[in-house]
C-alpha cells in the first residue's frame, strides 16, 4: 500500500535510515534544500505528506517557519496546535515527543502508547528542538499509518536519534544565521559612517542611508522623515508614505522620547538627532511582522550612526561652503567654476584669445540610482570625472556643476578644436567599463554615455555666464536628438 512504510515489507532498516539522514545534514547548506532533502529521506521510509520546522522567536514571542523565517505563524487552528505543542514540550525537557496531541515520554511503555496513538490515516508527530536545555522550536512530521509488522522499538529509537541529529544541525544554522546578520549589521554601520568620506550633501546621504537600512531590515519598509523650517516632519525618502501608523506616531517623537513603537509592535520610529535637537526620523513599518527586541536594538544603533553621519555632514558642509573642490569627484565645485569662468572670460577679452565651454550630462543617470542605488551612482560620477581629467590638458578647467552635470573651460581653444575634444570625451566614456562591485554588487559592470553641448565665447556676450548658457542650450539639444552625441551651439537653437 502507498500509505505504509516503503521499506517495511521486510523490516525497518534503521541504520540505513540514519545514514541517509546524516548524509543529508552534512550536504545541505541551504535551509530550503535541507528541508527538501530531509523530507525526501523520510518519504523513502514513511509515506510523509508534510515535514516542517518551526522556531520560536522569543523577542517577538512568535513561532516562525525555519526556512521562510520572515513568515510568522498566524492564528488558525492548525498553527495554534503547534503553539500548544511547543508549550507542552517545554515541560518535559528532551525526554519525549507528541503524537496526535498525546504527550509520550521515553520513560513510558512507548511501544504500547505509540501503537495506541497511531491513527488509521494521518498522524502528526512533533519532536522538540533544543539549544542547550531550552526548547527553541518543534519538528512536525505528518505521516500515514504504519504497517503492523514494524518493530516499534527500533523505529522509535531511530526517530529519536534522527531528531537529535536534525536538532544539532538546526541550532548550528540558527547560530550561523545570527552571525551573518551581525556581520551584515556591522557592514551597514561602516557604510553609513563612511558616507561622509565622499559626500556632504544630505540630498545624497539620506537616500543612501535609507537604502542601507532598508536592505538590512528586510521584513519592514523603511522611511526617512526630516524636519522643515516650521519644525514639522516631512517625508524625505522614498517618494511616498501612506502608512497611517507611521503618521500617527510622528507627533510622539520628542527630546524625551527618542523612539516609539506602535501598540501592535509592527511599526517603530527612531529619532535622528543633532546634539539635543530632533532633525528627523527613521521609520520602520510592516503589516505582518512585529519588530523584535533585536530589530529595535539594531534600528536604534543604525539611527544613532545615521545621526552622527548627518551631523558631521552638516558641519563639513559649512566648512566646505567656501572650499573650491567637489568632495566626490575632486574636480572644481560649482562655486569655483563661476569664479574661474569670470577669470577666463576676462583673460580672453584682454589677450584676444579664443575660449570655449563644454557642458556634459550623464545620460539616464536617474535610472542608475533607481536600479543600482546611490552608491553605484556615486561610483559612476567618480569614474566619469576621472575620464574627464585624463582626456584634458593640464590648464583646462573641469568642474562638477551639480548632480550629474559637468562644465569644462578650454582656454585658447577654437570651436572646432573644442568639438573634437568633446567627441573624444564622449567616446572615452562610452567605451569605458565602470566596475561597481565595490558598492556591494559583485561582478556588476556598467556602461554609460554622455550628452555634450559646446559653445565659444563671443565678445558681444553681455555676461560671462552667457558662454555657459549657450553650452547648456546645445546640451539640451543633444538630449532632444537622442542623447550620446555632441551638439555645437548656434543661434538657431534658441
């Protein structure tokens, strides 16, 4: 019959059964693969319809699926049964199991008790999972009726040994998962702390912080709010938040209460501070999962590190307000470009020398940020800036004008020469492979293109800025014509 032990026509070969269990435990690194392989072994010796492992999350007081640990066991009758089994097994240590809701201890006359509790059809067997002396979960095995000629004593002994082996593997995997989470947490903390090495603008820093925390706390959606000039919270990242639980908790954040958790435990707000002033909030919310004590501890530390990073960024931004270099690319910043523009226009007029301007923009740069993240976007900006520096003469003046836009002044250069330089730049960027593996995307290489506008100074220009404005008009035309091209300014473009 299909609903009997498949190997029981002669006898239950407990040694072969345990050998296959041991091999499965040794070879299955992935949790899902482990569960699949264990079920396959049990199906070989039993007609098994289900094999599951539940782990107790003590911090949130919920049972979770061992493989899909983001799924909390809910409140339906079968799942309430698992919770009840868990509580009953807590009281007997590692000396028994539950069969069809009947607690059976190894000290009992188990052959008789086991036989009495085998149903004619489906049978539910639960073994406890222990870490040291504490029960941390249960193994659920759903199998069909046993044949009468099986040696129950040998069968139960084999099951107990198998459960013990599985128990050890589960505990090791849980400890390994916790270690991996801790390593990932430390990596996120370092990444947030290192943001100010390359960037001091909060418009760049806060979205990256949001992405880093969101990638770490995967069970909850992450939002970042900042305070406006009227001291009201305003959503900063991402673009939209319709979560009523978050919006109702925002007014509760203050100097004395720097984090709040909703009554259902599924939403938490964690303050961003600058000294004693609340400057923003990191919000975590889910419709399913509660925030565990561990989650709360991690979010508190991440918010604290984010506060330190944004505070330092604000301080450095004030210092760099009068600096000349862009912190990310090492090129001149916009303020310095405007200073140099006036100087070079003055030199061109005085010496009657030509002067050209190149304005370039990275094509579809927003797509890079949206697809691979702002860290990858920063990597692209630095790579393009490096190409610009390599392709120019020593006395040419390259600047990061803002965002993904760059401006280049070419002293003593006529328009045809400037157009040639612009084409050389465009081709160099186009054929360049930009490796973003250092941003956490192993093996990822990006290729980007640029659109370029070129203009030449005319002594009839009313202001020095007109040179740059003409190049910008030509750049817009390059984009309109399909991007990845060079357009030279002429009056017909206006």
